[in-house]
């Protein structure tokens, strides 16, 4: 099959130079590049994150979970109470 493409000068000249360096012509270089591009498999996306949850009372309802400083304070207070 025959087709025509238009390239700006810099990529065209770089492609001609690369073809010479690989002992091929521009047609061979473009064909190899297209086949390589088409053969690439798309990167697999990571599995979706799944949060493991458990039933039961694990968190003091009076603690604001949006403020980590309150969690640290509650933890420190609980430890202090155990030492008494």
C-alpha cells in the first residue's frame, strides 16, 4: 500500500539519518517503528485498592478521625491511665 505523510524538517532529517545508521531506508525504518509501536501492549493498570474492614467497636466514637493529633492524644491519655 502506498500513502503520503507530511513531516517537519527536523524529524524527517533525523529519521533519514537513523535509517542510514541502521543500514536501511526510510521506508524500512518507518515500517519497523510502526510495527514496534503497534506490538506494544498497553500497561496493565494496578488492581483497585480494597480497604479491609472488620466489624466491631474498634474506635472510640468521641475521637475525631480527621485529626490525627487527637488520635495521638487519646493514645497517650490511655497509656497514662494504664500507668496509674
